C-alpha cells in the first residue's frame, strides 16, 4: 500500500499578528475547553488540505515553485470575529477583509492546482472562498460556542499584515510544517 502525504497552502501572518491570534487561541483553550486550534499556526487557507502519494512530493514542490499567480504583494486586513455555526463542529475565527487581491490569489492557486491535479476534486465550499483565521474548532462544543460568541461577537480586533508570500505546508503526523514558500511579485 502506498503512503500518502497531507498538504495545504496558506498565507501566514508575521510574528506580531501570529502572537495576537495565538493569544485568542489560548483564551479558548483556557476558558472554553477548546485547544485543537493551537495545533496549527495562525493562517488563512488558500487551498484546503489535500492528499498526494508520497512519491509525488518532489513534483508538488516543483509545481508550487513554478506557480505564477501574477499577483503583487498586498495588505491583508483583519477585522473582528466571526463564526461558522456548524451543528456538531462550530468554528470561531478572526475575520480577514475580503478583497479582490485576496480572492484573486486564492482563485489563481485553485486554478493552477486543478490543472496540475485534475484527479483531486475541489469542493464547492472551497470554490466559494470565505477567508478566515481559525481560533477555535473541532473540540469546541455547541454550548461553548454559544457562550464564547456572546463575548466575541462584540469584541473588537483590528490588525493587518503584508501578504508578500504564501506557503505550502505538510503534516508530519503531529503538526503542520512549512515545506516551501512562494514570493509574490
């Protein structure tokens, strides 16, 4: 049986914003019994997790390196908090402001991915891009979600970071690690 690797593509904010978002994740771990989000670094997913045969790793790195999304660096603005009210697995996140540049980058990556890997389907939810920076999910109960949103729906947060690169991450069985970066511009 062949081995598969798990990957995804994301924007990762600089240290200041990462530290602030991690502080929100810690608040959920301490006050709402939800620590799963601490297993991944703060990020905005551009291409959701996908599996490839381990033997395809080098060709994936080559594809990633050769991506030409024709995008210049841009600023990502973060404003306040939002949630996906999934019945069994609610999610709370920091809200990135949707801009044509952010949406265009995500669509260019998906288009390139679909061309290179037509055998991997891209679900509707991924095509209907809703950028978010998760701070609580999976182990967040519906009750804790409701309690947290009573506070977080009124909580203010504003930050920004320069999106001058995006990253390919691979899961090693324990955590996500950056395996490649791609500069914009």
